[in-house]
């Protein structure tokens, strides 16, 4: 994939001119080619625009372009919201202050950012009691290039291509300055070097989803020889649960649900049984599973097909015992552990074929994600 990007690399302060710097507290390819061209608009939602030529880039080109500039600016372009609500609260601002870098952090020139359901829930104010102050630059997942390092950073250097989930705790004080901006500051411990065989678009969709998939399987005690049913197996988390269960944990049998058009994808990911939820009720299956990984919000039905003593992971919706919910903890070590599986091609990122969406299409991309019909991950690229 070839991408041409001309981006000046910007200098650092707080997130936003109106936010004081001390207020800071998800043969066969499973990815899809980037769009050849796009138009960048002046707001985060579809409206008037200025043009920008985009082709999709190799990691070496992107890294070169991202580090070509001699200084980091004080202000950057970012998508911002100053009130909770629907996608209409998202605004484009080109006067946002570049975040300051703490001693354990690096500053990343963002090349691509992944969207996650938690972004939408946060924007809607569903965990405002533990949220960081408004206005906020949203975004958890990032892939980009290190352009500045804090004094205590030991393992990363300027020019490194990295990826990660920038918020250690998803719901507790997530960063006020997220990944939907030209720059973001991230703790070194939350990052890993980008897998060499993946471009920035593919890498941006992995961190929160693969960490969630991995931690959920670990919490169930999943191990070789066990069986699993994955609900919404074609989604961002579900597609990775299937692959991790097969290649990392050694599942004996994998079943997964999706709509009719995605059954072949489930099989290609490693599912032994692909269930069309529009035609079959998975809860009526004669077999039971050691683990049911519910990535869609059907725990009440999921508990009907789990073996006695088994586990049901519920990522969303009401929880019915023995189902349980957890909130993922971002951890760069998890990404480092899984990098060999990604670099060998055993685990492949799944990027929704409607994307990547341009930076000006953030509102459109969120609207699409919130339909629950995306295949794999929804990605924003390029970031101006």
C-alpha cells in the first residue's frame, strides 16, 4: 500500500487553548485497501471542505514524512467536543494546543486512529463522573511516529513507529487529549513498536480490541482444548477473539455468529461453526461451550449455551450470572506479547472496507460504528 502524506510535524503545550495544562488527569487478506483520494472538511461532521490529496502510505514513507520537520508546533488540528451528546457535538479546531509530554511519556505524530464503542459512550456522557474535563479530544487507539520523548523514557526513541491504546483505564480519567488529533502524548508503558508487516491503518485498529479480546480470554481461564462461542464474531473484538482463541490459546472448537454476508469471514478467521444470527438462534444449539464471549450484548441468551462451570464474558448490555463484565486495562506488554503472532501473519487485523475515513469524516465514521454493522475496525486516516 502506497500513501503520500505531506504533513508538517508540530510543538507542545496543553490540549486546548481553553484547557490549562495541569487539568489533564478500542493469498487472503483480512484488510482492505485505502481509498485513493478524499476531501478534508473544516468540521468533524460532513459539511464544507478544503481539498487534500491522499494516497495510502508505507510505514517507512510515513515515518519519514512525520519526522521531516525540524520543530513541533504549539498548536494542532484536532476533533473536539465541549459538551456531551451525539455526533453533532464533534467539532473541528485547528487551534488546539499540542499536549505537554510528561517524563514517562512520548509525543506521537498521529498517522491513523481507530474508533471504539467506548468513544461513543464517553461522548454521550455515560461515565461523566469519572471522565476528564471538557472540552475533550476523543480517541483511544493510535498508530504513529514518536517525535519527542520524556526524560524517563528508556525503550523508545524519536522516529520509532508505535501503536497502542493511550488510556490505561478506559473509564477512569481517560486523557483529555486523545488520538483524534495531529499529536497525542502517551505513557511509554502503554505502547509497543508497530508490527513491521502492518501499515499504520492496520495497526491503529488493534490496540484496545486485541487487549480486550486477550484479557477477556485470560480472565475466563481459557486454555488449550476448550471450546468457545463468540457473539458478533465479525466485529472489532470478536474477530480477534476467534484468532486469539485458535492461535494463542489453542481452542479445540470455535463457533461464532454474524450476519449472512460475513459467514465466510468467520471461517477464514478460524471458526469451525459459523452461525447466521438472522436465520438461527444460537441459544437453541444442542452443544454447550466452555466459554461464551459476548461482544454484542446478549448475555441472557449466552448463559443458555455455556457448560456448567463455564464462563460468559459480557462486554456490553445487562449481565446475567454466570456472566461477568470487565473493563480492559491498556498494557503495552500485551501488545509486545502478541506482536510475533501479528508479524507471522497468524493473527490478522480486520479493517472495515468502508474505510479508512478521512479526518473530516469523524462524525460519519462514528455514526457508522454506532450502527453495530461494521466489519472489524473503523479507522481514521490520514490525520492532517
